C-alpha cells in the first residue's frame, strides 16, 4: 500500500505539469487580456503605455518563455503577484479566501454524509414503504428546484419577513466587538442558510445514489447466505451490505475534494460571501493570469489527490483490493 501511494504521488508531478501547460495555453488563447481590459476604456492610454504595461507584467515575451518562468516560480510554490491594481501576492489572496470556502463546503459535505447515507440505506432495505416513497418525492424535488431560486425564497422568508437570519456576508458589523461565544453564534447565523442550501442538492443526489447501490448489493447471493446463517439483520445490512454499497460513494467523495476549495460563484454572489468561487470569477473577468493559474493549479492537484484518496478508501473498505 505504501509503495502504491508513493508511486501515485510521483506520477502527479508530470500530470500537474501537463495540466498546467494546457491551462496556461487556453488562458492566453482566450480573447482579451489584462492590458486591453485596463486600457481599452481609457482614452488617454497610448500604444507606448500599453507596451510599458506588457513589459512590466512580462507579457511581451514568447509564451514558452512566460510558461517556463511561471513553472520555475511554481517549483518554489510561488504563485506570483496578481495583475489587479493592488498587486498583492496571489498566495496571500487565496489564503484569505480558503478558510471561508472550506468551512462552508466541509459543513455541507458533512451534512450530506450524515443524512444521505442513512436515508439511502433505510430506503433500500424498506423498499416500497411510505418512507421510501416520501424520500423519492424529496429527491425529485431537490433535483427539480433551482438552488439559486430557493436561496432567494429563503432569504426573503427568514431574512426579510421574519428577520431571523442575516442574508449577506459572514459576519455582522459589530463582529470584532463580540466575545468568543458571540462570534461563534454570529458566524453560525450567517453560515446557516449557505450551508443548508449547499447541501440540499447534494443530499438529494447522494441519498438516491446510495439507495441504488444498496439495492444492488442486498440482492447478491452472499447477502442471502448471511441471512440464511441466522445473522441479525442489522449485522447483515451494516457490516456486509453497506461496506460494498459504499464503494461507489467513496469515488464521488474523492472527486468532491476539489470542490471543497473551489467555491461556488452562485452561492457566494447571492450571499455576498468572499470565497474562492468569487475570487476565481473576478480573476477570469479581469484576465488576472497569475491568479487564474494559481487557482487552477490548486484545483488540479486536489483532483489528483482526490483520486488517490478514493483508491485508498477503496482498499480500506474492501479487503480484496487491499490484498490484491
């Protein structure tokens, strides 16, 4: 197992280089650029001024030279400086946004797992029951309702009409003057709606996915043999059936690792949350090449890491894979 993990980690290096090269070329081939965005609407911007800006940002060099320079900085984990007017380091801007996005996505993922897996298992074991039919209606409702529309409705209800919850930001104006308990309560009130809405659509899909996997597993011969031996139903379901039904769910969780830091542009825009999704959108619209490349590189690494974690989770859940 250790040799497998080390080999996969070493393979991530050429994969990251290839992904970064494709991303770098696609970004620079896109229409527009940081210089044109900054100068096209300025009638006083001359060709000489544009040339100086290109030289300042290093955009006057050939693409392969720019990529080699970026790759050299990345070898030391240096994402460079942003092209935005503040000129701050990209790593610093990302570091400020990651805790917010990570908190929301980890809480929503935990909510999905705690609720969806038991619902899927119970619906599969009690197929055709009232609970199974009710959960099916809930799943189709979760798939059909646009999340941004539901977010606006809940904001009107709980934020405007009832006044129970805040509808924007992650902290009140007097957040810094609150005590520790007050800060925790204030942050929880601001994150309640985003977390619930972020987990709503995932909850519907994950519960249905777990139900279908569980239905397939409990029809297998070894489950019938376990029941014929007189094992308790709870042991048959949770020890024998669930461990095999959860394997495809592990794959989904592994592929969800990049989303933990990727953020959501829609949620963060609706609730005015300064997260990674909003930062990435701003970088794309302003053609901030170092910022875009920094976020894409982190996403690529997390995708490869998620695949590795899924493989390790497979081995932990299924002894046959571990022994093989």
